[in-house]
């Protein structure tokens, strides 16, 4: 690879950007039905019930209640195709202490099975790219947790997600005290050991493993500090009281203590804020790049980001040598791309996560995936990106788009495969020969493998001229409860929006359901009526536009806000 250049000027934008999109490969013949299924879906317009200007939710009295420990509510999306396997988590230590007031305090320490997993430095940065997001509002738009969790699980997930994002930006304590009322109370006749077993089963029903897995999938960047190979401690208390002649058991005072990797630790459960400041310097440089290209079209931005990353860094050949050791998963990979330091080069992780970071800041839908590659920089583990255009998905291998790499002429950037499937892997044709990519089990498990999965590569050519401009992310300005049994939401107008979808959750244990469809991009107010007095309602909003096929293209979700009705 070439020697890293010193950073001179961002004014070379168009020169770098526009010579880099390769002529698209013609649509290939595919040997299985998985890719074809994507194309069939592309041709179908999304079916959404449209009402007048606002589609109202059913009244609260008509809306079905969700049981705390009952069956999970119907999900908005079908994730039944997600791969499952034996849990990677295990409780390795459990202690019980009865306090003088009769309350019982329980501590569970959970560790992750590490068979066939890298250890030490290979692990500490596995989910650690998003150093650069210094505000909660800049968190990624993609979220597995918001689609596969419901009820109590989702309430716990949301609070943990907010707190780990804040820790990533500011440092501080990683002992997460859960303040949400999770509704963990029930009638019981059990006592002694039987009561303890009953409580344990109720606490296990939270499915901590699933919540943690979703956090790791959705917040890989924010969890750069998390030592997942050490034991994570869950503390909670339970007590029994008599109410109305009934014995009611209740779980309360939940605290999740997440250990910190030594490189980022001020203490075992405290992140060193000085490390965050170092990352923010590089983040500022990255945002200069985004600002330089802000007036370009989405295809132009993608090409410019690829070229800038390849301009700013070199591939670190020493990182794969025996003397250096395998540094795959190092969170500094992302920082080193934007630090303007010639001595800090990166491997595939740096290229791919830097590209996603620039895309995230530009509201471009981009994913980072892992697996194996044969060809290019050599056979073995690899990390690359997937970019979405109007519901179709394209490869973006920035590492192998650099000078003297297999895809330096653009064959591995926004291109279509010659053949393949999610299960078998995809093969791309380049001037130097075929390059093969296969997703690993973690990636397939995280994103699913069905017809709507982002892992399904399209055989439709990327169209530079017809990218649908996505709406910007809405921001909820306020929720007012001046009138009884109703709440009024206001939000800032989203750029390019044709309308909005408002989703509502009732209390901390409910599931999000669509409350209304606003069919005007200029409408920024909605009143939700027929509410229950004293009940908290949680809201989130996404804007939408339409692509050339008439299918809705959504913005990222707004931050969640809530209010109690009067």
C-alpha cells in the first residue's frame, strides 16, 4: 500500500469523489431464490392503510392490554428467520442476602462463553467503533432491539441503551441503576425456598441474555468500554407485602454493573473520561469532512467518503504479522483514520467503521458486517459495509477499494455480485479475479437471513441518478397534557418528509403500536385522545417519503419522549 499522505485540504472533494464509481456490472443469473425474493419485494409497493390526513389509533379502552409475564405481543416486524443457537451467557455466581427489614437482596454474576472466540485485545474493541458520537441524539438509526423486544424487555433495553450511550460520551460510572417501573409484581402463596425459586424464574423472564445481545448489536460503538469477557453483575431486591388481603411479591432496585476494559477504566466500573476527550478530537476532524461534502448528492457523498478514507490512511500490514499480533476489534482503528497522524494506520475494521461513521452523520443507511473473504487483502476474517439504496443493498468494501487493492477500480464499491446468496456467500468479479465474501454467524444472527434482510445483495445495478432522498430524522419538541385524557405532540419539520408515522407505548410494560399516520410533511402537531388518567404514554416518530417504486422510505426514529395524561 502507499504511504499515508499528510492532510492538506478538503477542497479536492469533487476530484476525489466523482472518478471512483465503477461502471455497474450487468445483472447476473442467480442460482438460488434468496436474491430473487428481494427483487420481488422491490417491485411491490408497501401496503399501508391510509385514512384522511391523520390515521388515529384505537382508543385506549379498545387497545389490548399486555400482561407483564404473559406471551409477548405481536411484533411490528417478523424476525422469525433470525438464527438461534445455544445461549452464550451463563450465570457463574449467585448470592442471596436477607436484610433486616425482610427485603431479600440477590446478586447474579453473568459471564459470556468464550469458546472459539478471540481473547484479550482482540475482544475489548469488538463492538467499539462509535467513539465519535458525543450526543445521545447522534446514536445510530438502525435498531434490532426496538423490533425484537417488547413489554418489560423493551423498557429495560431502552433505559440501558440511553445510559450506555451517555457513558460513551462522558465517561463515569457503569453501574446502571434501573429507574423504570417494570411492573415486576405478582400474587404469590410461596414462601422460603419456593418463593426464592419463583422470584428467580420471574427475574429470568426478563431474558437478560436477549437484551444484552440486542445492546451489543445496536450499540457496538457506545460499548467500546465494556469488558464483555468479565462478569456482568445484576443486583435486585425482592419483598412480599400484603395488599387487600393478597400476598404480593415484587422485584425492585435493579442495578446492572458492567465492567470496564482496563484500557478505558478509571476503576472496575468507571470509564476514564480522558479517553473520551482523545476520541472527540478525531471526531471533530471527521465532522469537517462531512461538512465539506454536505451539499453533494448521496452517491457523490458515498464516493467522496470512500476516497477520503483511502486518502487519510494506509492498510496496517504489521497488524497481521506474528510480531504485532491480531488487533482486530481495536476501537482506536476508527480514531486512527481521522487523527491526521501518519504513524497510525488501520486494518479492515478502521476502513469500514470510518465509512459507517461518515454515513451515519449524513443520515445515509449503512451497516457494518463481518465474515470471511477470499482474495483482495488475502483470505481470512474481514469487515466491510452494506449500503442501502431504495430498499436494495450493495457492498462497500472500502479496504479493498484502496490503492493497489483488488477493488481499486470500483468493482467492490456499490456493485452487484456475479453469483451467490446469504447462506452460500457472494462472489464479485474484479479485474484481478473473483473475490468471495461470506457472512459469519454473528452477522446472520443479528440481521436475519430472510427475504427482507439487509444481507441480501441485489442484482439490480446501483443507479447514481435516482437515489430517493430520505427524510431527516424528526425531533419531538414537546408533549403537552393541558387537557384531560389527551396529549398533544409537537415536533420539528423533517426535511424532505411527505408524512410521519407516530408510534405509542402505554406505560413501561407495553409494546409500541402505530398511533397515527400523518399524511402531510408540513404537519408538525398531533393530539392523541381517549387516554387514561395518570397513565404514562411513550412516543416516537419517523418521517417518510416515497421512492420511484412507490414504497415508503423512512427516516431514523426520533428519540423517545413520554408524558402522563391528566
